[in-house]
C-alpha cells in the first residue's frame, strides 16, 4: 500500500511539472527535460520593491518548440494572435504574440524555473512566466500549467 501511495505521489508531482502548450491545432506537453537544451536567460524582476533574479528559457523559444512560426518577424494576421497563460491556481494572463517576438521587442519574457539560484518553491513553481520590463509583476504568472496560442477570427 505504501509503495502504491509513493508511486501516485511521484506521478502527481511529475504531471504538475509539465506545461501544456496548445498552438496551431496541436497540443504539446513540455517538461524540464524537453526544455533543457534551450539557451538559458536571466531576468531581473522588481517584486514589490525587491530585485529578484530569475533564470529560465525565453517563452519565444518555448513557443517555437511547440510549433509557433515567428518566421523573420510577425506581420499581418499574426499580429492579431494572442497567448493565454494559465496557472494551476486559475490566474490567467493574456499577452500579444508580438510580446515574445525578438524582431519587435526586446522584452526577454522568460519561463523561469529558478529564483536567486534555487529551484522555484511550491508557491511559485515549478515554472513561472517572468516579464522583467513591467513596472509591477502583475503579468508575471506563477504556477504555470498551460499556454494557449489563439488567433482572432475576424
């Protein structure tokens, strides 16, 4: 019985560290191993007056890995695409897809898994989105579990 409970706990913790990305009628599940080969970035966030260093990968690279095509830069219909990030606590944030395009902005929004050199704690992670250029961290979403890329239909 104890072994079964341990296995269930391990499976639950593994599932919670996965991020589901839905884009272009395709669903991709990503975990730390599937992102390990992406270049690492550092972002400094002003967290209620305290400077905090986060480390992770660019959300742009995560979206590309999930099948989003930025080409040589977004244009036309792509500029009416948005991204919805959802935390396991139900908190949601909407970003323009252009917020992640390095040919449009140098925002360097990251999917972080480390804070001040340590893995994110249970209150923040295992992954979170960090928007370093924002004056306050309202769009820096903790407990990330899903990313949906949506094209407006007009």
